[in-house]
C-alpha cells in the first residue's frame, strides 16, 4: 500500500509545557533536514499536538531509514488521512484499508477509536463496535482480540480522520538543537563517536576537535576521524571538526616530562585546548568517551587530574559507567564500529610509556608541568591559530 502521509509520534517533548512549541518546531526542522537528501516532494507540519509528513515520489525504506535518524521521534505511523464524509464512507475506507494492508487476513485485531473532535455523531465506543462489526462481516477469517491483538487499528477523529495500524519505532531522545552545543573530543577509537551520538540524542548540537600528531599519526588516521564524524553527523546534523596539530606540544612534553606521566599531561593539554576552542565557538560543555577503569588514564584518580584543567566548562562523559561491550553494541548500531577498528595508529599509542601512572597526584603532575614553562604557552597559541576546520555532513 502506498501511503501519502506519515504520522510522527513523539513522547518526551510532548510534556514541555510552554516551551512545547520550541521542541515541536525543532523536530519539524530536523525531519525536514533528514528528508531533504531524498529529493522527494514533502511537506512537514504540525497540527494540534501531532506532526505529519506528507510525501510523494518516495522510496518507503529510504524514508523510514531517514526518519529513524531523527531524535525526538518515538514512532512513525504510515497513515491514511481522509476528510469526514460521513460514517458510511469511513466504514468503507477502513474495510478497503484492512483488505490492502493484511492480504492474508489471518489476524486478530482491535479497533481503537479516539474522538478528538467531540461533535462527531458517534462516541468512541460506538465507532469501535460498528467498525469491528463491519470488518468481521467483510472478512470472515479475521478475529477480534481486545486483550492482545496482532493489529491495533487506530482511528483518530480530528478535523480530518487518521487511520493507521503500524508503528515503526523511532530513535527516541530529544530533537537536536534543543539543548545548546557541546565540543566532542573525537578520536579514532570506539568510544568517542558513541559519546557524541548519545549527547546528540539528548538534543545537543555537536562540534568536534581532533588532535592530530603528524607524522606520528598519518593522514589515514585523520581520514578515519572524518569518516567517524560523518557517521555521527547522520544523527546530529553537520559537525564542524576542528583539527589541531598537536605534534610540537606532544614532542615538548615528551622531551621535558617523565614518560610515565606523558599520557596524563598530554590529556590535560587536550582538555585545555578543547576548552579554549569550545568557549570561542559558543559550546556549553566538553564531551569525551571516557569510562571508569577502561585504561590507565581513566582511573578515578586520572580522570580527576585531567578534569581539573577545565576551569570554565563542565566535561560530560556519557559512557562513564558503561561496559565496553555495551559501547560496542551502540557503535555497531550507529555503524561506527567497523571504522573504529581500522588499524590506524593514534598518538597515544605511539608515545605511551610501558608503565604509565595509574594513580597520578595533581601536585606531582603540576610540578612536572613547570618544566614546560618556557615554551608551552606559545606552542598552545600557535596550535590554536592553525586549527584546520572541516564541516562534516552525512552525505
Ligand atoms: P576512544 O575509543 O574514544 O578513542 P579510548 O578508550 O581510546 O577512547 P583514551 O585514548 O584514553 O580512551 O581517550 C579518552 C577520550 O579522550 C576519548 O574518548 C576522546 O574523547 C578523547 N581523545 C583521545 N584521543 C583523542 C584525540 N587524538 N583527539 C581528540 N580527542 C581524543
Ligand atoms: Mg582512543
């Protein structure tokens, strides 16, 4: 059956009181953006507590796939919309609808009428009974099951009448653009793309920063990060990726500081630079893919020492209590896993010490950092002045 419209169901954003329209408008905007690349003629609009997509010349699978990338949607219902031409007309339309939708007819069903327009001549229960009876008469094989029906036939009496019986799950979450912007520290690993996806799911717009260390990390490693950003952008919308050349800072730390502290000190400079960029670009938080205990730099002590360089912005770590396998599961779902496991070196592995400190002490780390006094500020400024910006989109 070829549908001309989809009814979009949303949950959480329905309860936002006075701000509700902002959320609905953001959802309409995101739906528009997701359908644009399909080049179908479509009209996305809201109408008393409902969002509709009217669309023609389209491929069903493509449209569903696009809508399943829009946060804020909990259900996608292919819907038949008709004008109210009397109850007889409604009955006939529904018999035809069920005939086309369930060709085999070996189903149990329940009619679920909702009368949002109270001047309709029949009450909901009367509609349920009369439509049920008409269907049983038209198709002797089908059965009613009011407790656990295979098909819930929804009839919504509004200005027009909506008929639908299928709900395809959406991704949930909040529409991107309703929560402000965050700066994602994006590496080529498994975790950070998932962290970005999870924050976007809460409505956060993403910008990203990648610390590149040529020639110790190759152009291919940089391309890998862009490929990952592209996958995340399919959910979050376009991402501005800031590529920071970190080589001189990395080498300077390597020359001046104890090697077992290298990872910690390097991460502190990642955070410092990321915070500077975030502030300059209007981001409200940093986002990382860290999870307690995963590696030596992610012990509670290490996280504390790294975190303490951030003076102005909070650091969000949506994966902090996730097991690796749970993160892998999400990365497979969002299609980043295969890219993340490509074997291109990252700067941490090139310089990592045999026995990095796992319980760093802030005072000791700060003391080591005094050895950087002479040149570090200048190196940080140079890195910030030479940031390469790339806009990453999903196409
Ligand atoms: P991931 O799988 O995200 O790479 P990881 O388990 O390898 O994480 P670390 O290398 O300790 O962990 O990195 C912790 C976090 O620091 C990453 O999740 C990411 O947010 C950030 N990060 C690490 N390396 C870089 C980099 N080169 N550029 C930007 N951010 C980075
Ligand atoms: Mg990593």
